[in-house]
C-alpha cells in the first residue's frame, strides 16, 4: 500500500508570501520563479532583471545626480541636499561661504571624494547606504 506524500500547501500559514521580482518587459511584480509574466505574457530572462525595479531606478538617478553635483558643486553641499541630508548640506555651504572661500579647497575636495565614492557604488549598494541607512559622510 502506497502512502501519498503530503505537499506543503501554498495557503499554509507557516509560509510567508513567495519572493517576487519585476517583469522584464512591463515592470509588474511577479513571482520570482515565474518564467512567463502573467500580465503581459513575455518570457522572462534566466538571470535577474533589475531594469524595471523602481527602487533601483530611483537609486540610479539619485546616484548620478548626487555624484556629479558632488564633483562639480561639492563645496556648496548640493549633493547632500539631493540625498535629503539637509544638515550636512547646510554645514558645507556655511563653511564655504562664511570662510569667504578660504575653506573652498577643503570642502571641494570632500565633494570630489564623495562624488567618486557615489559613482563607483552599485545601485544596490548606493540605495542601501545612502538612501536607506542615510550614511552621512564618505
């Protein structure tokens, strides 16, 4: 006599919701193991697709804006304002302005270093460090 194996049910309360990813074509949230998007019917690539992940797109645009502003306008703290770190941006701006430009070399060097660091991070690292954790300096 064969005893049927019991498969864990999808509606089991002990299981959390299945992991998801974003469709390569339409950007809809789908199951991570889905091979075809149920919304648009497009076959999903084998590797992970991050092209339509809205969080990574936002991180990429903020990374580019903050990185370039840090390199070119770092002495005035513009990159800090872009990342929502207003206190640090005001600090850089005040040091540059109140020193009548004497400290410009120091604050601009800080900006260049931070800009290079921002632009060399991956989108995931940048989002984690500077958007979620709000890492303030370097």
